[in-house]
C-alpha cells in the first residue's frame, strides 16, 4: 500500500516545472499591460488597430493548441517541451528587430504559436510528475507559479518603463527570463509515458476533447473578460481615470487574490469539490467585474463624486477578480481532465486552453473595436454582460453536463 510519505506533492521535478512556468508567464506578463502604450506611442496605432495587432498572438496560440495536445500525447513530452520553449524564447528577439508596425504585427502574431504549444506541454509534464493521489490538488497549486508571475511581472515592467522610458529594455528582460525558464526545464527528468499509437483514422477527439465541449464553451466567456481586462487596463486607467501608476498595483492585488484562492481552494480540490469551487469563483468574479466599472460610472454621474470611490472600485475589483479566477480556473481544468481518459491528458489541457484563448482573442479584438466606437466604459460594461452570461450558462447547463460525463 502506498504511504502518504511516498506520495509527496512537492517533488523536485514538480518544483522545476513550476519554476519554468513562472519564467514563461513572467516573460509574457512583463510586456502585456504596456504593449497597447508601446503601439500607440511608437507606431501611432489607433485603438481598433491595437486590438487587431494584439489579438493576433492569441489567435495563433489558439490555432496551435489542438495540434499541441495531440503532439504532446503522441511524442516524447520532454522533447516537445524543449523545442516549444526554445521557439518561445527566440521570438522575444524579434520584438527588438521589428522596426515597423507591420513587422511587429508579424512577430507578435507568430509568437502566439510557440506560446500556445508551450503552455500545453509544460502543464502536461506537470501532471505527469505529480503522484496520482495528489494530482487534483497539484493542478490547483500549479497555477500559483503563473499567478506569482502576474503579481510581479507587470509591476516590474511598469517600474522599469517609468524609470527608463525604454521598451527595448523590457524586451531584453523578457528574452532573458524566457531563456532562464528553458534552462530549468532542461533539467527535468519526467517519467517516460507510453506513446499513443497512431490510428489509421483521424478524429476530432485527437485534437479537441469533444466530451468536454460545453466546459470549453463556458470558458470562452471568462476568457473574453480577462482578455479585455489584461490588455486594456493600463490605457483605460490612464485615459478614463487619470491613473498613470496604478496598473502594477492592480495586477499585484489580482495575483494576491489568485494565490490566496489557490491555497485556500487546494483542500477543496483534493476532496473533489470541483463544481463548488467553480461556482464560487464564477460568482466572485462577476461581482469583481461589476465593481470595476460601476464605481467610476457612478462617479461620472455624480452619484458618488469622490476619487476614493473610484479607488475602492478599481483596487477592490482586483482582489475579487483574482479570488474568483483562482477558484474557477483550476476547477474547470480538473473538470475537463475528469471527463477524459489518461491517454488524453494533453488533449484535455489543450481544450481548456483553446477555450480560454478563443475568449481572450475575442476580448482583445472586440474590446479594441468597441473602445474605438463607444469608448472604454462601454467595453468594460460588455465584459460584465459576457461574464453574467457565462455565470448563467454554468448554473443552467454546464454543471449538470460535467456531472453526467465525469469518469470515475
């Protein structure tokens, strides 16, 4: 009989995968909130053009996700992981070489491919190195690494930019951190998994987990909301609220909420309370997004004529959105894995990430268009509406869908 001592959660390989995941998302988040400003100040891009340029990254990541899950399940995962991480790191050098908006658009769009493949490969390796009895709990804790990156990276990025006014230095930082992540992943020694034998007939389920399709649809709504928030927060705060230094603090508070909910929810995930965790997270997120846009709107109509009320809505929403997503994301990831068999872990991971990417891409693209036509306030009210629709879908259909299809 396996003892609790033998089933150690924080083994060496798991810690290394988490460290590499931190580096991956640090390199991503150190640029994310500042790229709209970079495109506006360097190339004079309009709001809708910014949305178009930035959405290319997510769209390409989306296109790579289905094939990534299949490749991860069909070839040696360590090899796939290292190839993807190499490509991801190299593309940061492309930002330094892109001297026109067209060249930047091409580099940014192509960069989404290795990012999409890498996140699938790294998270699947993390699942492999976890003991089976601690897997559900470990998947929840795994997200702490990118939550920590979200807390630190935007703050550092904005601090460096305010100190040096140099986007070039930020690109160098992202490149260096990505290379460090590659070196950490290179030392991992995962247990070799049985490779799936190729079937004569291709099926959709080898690229997208059809059994979990409604979970994916529901995740699109939540990805949309975070896509708008993460990409337009800095420029919204600067143009609408007159806040030029609050973005880093916002992401830090959001990440604090994410980490707190991951730690608090770890025990619930271990006990299998997936739908409860998801429900709590969804409702908390909806309250957070509503608070984010409600206070500045009320202030605009002189209902609460106070800068203090804006700050309460602004920073309070960060904690709530972080808490909500911290409960919701690992619950949905575990639910998707729970409706798949062991040979489809990569496909299950890619499916939930595909859905998130679809939502993120739509949020970035449509957010820019709505902002150009109606303004940023209308964009964030759209976020509240989409989040409410996603919440209703979960309680009316998705929860029952999961309970009917989960595998023992």
